[in-house]
C-alpha cells in the first residue's frame, strides 16, 4: 500500500552535523515520495543550515519525523508575533463565552433526554427504563479541536440507544424543539447526505446530527466514540454522522502537542478562508482536511513551534506528490469482524473510483475515507497556486521582510476578474432556503467540471456566499465564479468564441432534478447570469467590505476591455421544470418575450439559448441591423444574448 515503508537513499551523508537543521532535501524527498519513510535530518545537506538542538526521539504516524530539532530563538520570536496577530485577526471565544456555550449544550442535552424518555414511554417501556436509556451530546469540528471563534456555530452529535429511530429524531424531537421558547431558525434536513437539524439555541447556531447505537442504554461514562465496535451493524448514514467525532478524537491523539497543532491550524484556517479555498462542497478543502494536513506536518516536525510548522506546511504541500495520499496513520484494511465487514475503506487498488481522486487526504478513523473526493482539476490548480504563493511570503516573514498578515491577505475576488457567473438562490421560508441552497451547493462542483472542459477558459469558484435583500423573496443569497478567457489568435485574427451554453444547461438540468421541487413549488427559485465586472450588483463587496467602485465612463470601459453587454437571466423554479430566458428591460418587444425550455424531454439548446464569449460580433455590413449592432469587440469579451 501507499503507506508502506520505503527507504530513501541519498548520495552524501553528513553524520557530523547531527545538531543542524538540514531538512530541505528531505522535505522534497518526503513530498515526492509522500508517506515514504524519511531519513535522519543529518543525512541531507542543506544550502543554508540552521543549527538547532535535538529533541527526544518520537514517532507518530506512518513515517519517521523529518526533523527532531527544537525551535530556534528566532522561531520562538516569530511564534510570539504570530500569536499576537492571531489574537487580533482570528480571536478565540472568551472564557465567559465558552461558559455560555457550555450552558447551551447542557440545555440541549436536557431537551434530548426528555425526548428520549417520552419516546420510550410511548413504545411501552416503564418509566424507570425509559429514563435510564440515556443519551449523550458529543461535539466535533472546530469546537472539539479547541478553535472556537466568537459567533461560530457548534457541531454536535446526538447519540441515542437502539430503540430511538431517525424518524423520531426528525419528527418528535423537531416538534419539541419548535415548542422551546429559546430556539429559533429551526431547519431540519432529513434527506441530506448527512441528515441534520440546524437551529439557534439562545442565539448560538447549532448543527445537530443523529446516531443510533446498537446499545439498549447509552452509558453515562461514555466519553469517546473511538471504539470501532460501536460501529457494528450500523447503516451508512449513522457511520457518516459518527465520523466527525471519531476523526477529531483521532487527530488529537496523533499529534505530538495539541497546543502547537492548534496554533498552526489557526493561521491555516484564516489563510484558507481569506484566500477562498475553504469549502469541501465546492471542491476545495474543508475544515477536517485542513486539520489533517496540519497534523501531518506536526508529525514530521514533532518539536517545532507553530511559526516553524506554518512554514513547513506550505513547503511540504507545495512539493507534495499528490499521486500519493496524506495519511496520519496506517490505513486499516477491510475488517473481518462481524458487523464491520460491509464498510467500504478507501483503497485505490480495489476501487477504480478511488484512483480518480486528485488530492487524497485520508481520515484516520475506521472506515478510512478520502475527505477530498470533491476536488476537481480547477480547484486542484487553485490550491497548488495558493500553496506556492504562501511559502515565499512566510520565508520573508522569517527574514523580517514581511508581516504574518501578508500571508493571509484577503483575495480581492470581486476586482480580480473581468467576467463572472452570478447565481442567485431565493426562497420564501428558512426551511426551504436551507434545503434549496444545500441542493444547489452540492451541484456547483459539476458546473465547475463542465466549465473547465472549455478550452481557453479558467474558472475560479468563490466559496463565500453574499446575502442580499430581494423584495419578492424573504431569503436570498448569491454565489459567484470568476472567469478568465485567454486571448488567442484564430485564422489570423485575435480572439475566438467560447460557448458557455452546454455547461450552463447541464447545470440547470441537474438543479431541475431536485426531488423536492414539486413539494416546494413557488417557494424557491434560482437565477444564473453572466455579468461583467462593471455590472456586478451593488451588494458585491470590496475586500474591505465596501461597495465595488464601478467602471462607469466609456474610456474606463475601453481601458478595462469590458464590453457593456446586456444580461440574460436563466431562471430555475422548483416547478415546473424549465429554463426561462428573458431579455433585459429596454430591449425590443420581440426580445423581451420569454422562451421556455422544457427538459422533459430535453430540446436542443442551440435553438433557444446563446451564451457565448466572442472576440467579434459578426454582422455583415449589408445587414439591416448593422447600423444598430454592437461594435466590434476586443478579444476575450463575453456577450450573453438570445439566439435569433
């Protein structure tokens, strides 16, 4: 397997330099060989060795450490600077706030225990047995890892005994939660990949999962879910619900020092969020993936402080050979234990689909899964670009030529691209809005995959939703994707045509496949359109949160190479299943009429929808419309229009 030990030999050894930090070549070798065993730090000569004391031998994970060196005085000073900047830019919850959150979890458990008791009595249990059945609330995610910021939500798991069903969780418990005076914005999503209840309890957001164990009672002293025997005979949804807690516990047990791990992860998370690469559903990395990546670097440098770990983080993953997985421990093979044999374990030798994963990062808890299966070619490219950007900046920080805030400087997404895809998600109730948004989010990576198949087009998904107000919809948010169109020469003329019809239409077909659309007819909608940078809506923020400064004058438009083109909306309603196209106000009456494109069965899109990026609008001079046609445009401009 990829986690087996492979010895790497190097041409020259420098045994006499055992107290130096000469790990540059080892880092490259480990990155190239992924989880291959690394030699001693003194085995490789570095161009600029740093003398450091050696710490005690320690091994965690699938390889020996790259370096057992202790942090230098300079790195300790950088660590203090990092901690100070994190207190300013990524503050943690205060002790008072943590005590308040603890009371919120106590109240949630009280409600859950009352629900467990009522369901038991309804099923014929005597009162004493119903009370002793018990339940536990476990936390996971950032809360469990110890990185709780003010205003952040709590990821929680309700663990119940065998007689409590998932239907009771989403019916009886939801009813009790609705009656609770301190609970608001309650939104159950029973059909999600991981079924969930979203709510606010005392104004603290909680995402509550459910797991029914094969136990008659939940012991009061059950403090961990790490025992694999708890998974026996459970269904896939329950195992997925348990996975968050189990993975968090394993990560904390596999790092040499939890505080140094948290310090490095704290910067990596704010860096990933501000650079727009923090989103599992969109094909980037989610919170658990970033935690695993940081934990692996902690294993490779078990005595380094947080500042030194951050630099090694970017160096290692900038050079990582992604044909091999990142893993914190040996991947456990398929279990032969009764009740555990049905679980699928990530194994590219057995499952062809696992070989297609582009940047595998494997969860440490059984059954091992790839936490990055959503990564596409586009998001992989962006992630590698961000790794490559960050490392030299951290190197400058180390040399005193930059500050830590330069590493996680906000990406100016809304001023960086000339063209955008703009998707608006609309609903009339919080419950429908949560379901509708989740459905669209889960399909966005397919839109990215379709767009990345178009030659000369690069797409940049943006994970952050932008909420706005719509007079006809009580709940609304927007999603944006930046588009870069290469300028090439075709038949001696600059420019070319890029057709966006097929990827947009395929995306609309996926959205129209929502199985709940009939139930929520008229309660939700989606609009997708192309916008030039100057036409971004007023609610699109600048990096500092202010309104975008528009390019208004014609001279500014010419300088920016952005054509003032009309916008055509593609509106997807929950029912009926159709794509509605409408020309903007101010166009001739013939163009303002709506064209309905039924997808049951699908009709040729070429007849109705023309969403293209073209270099020149080809209108013969003899044409009667030539006098009023759009002027010739420069290469790479996008025009969105209805077919004639």
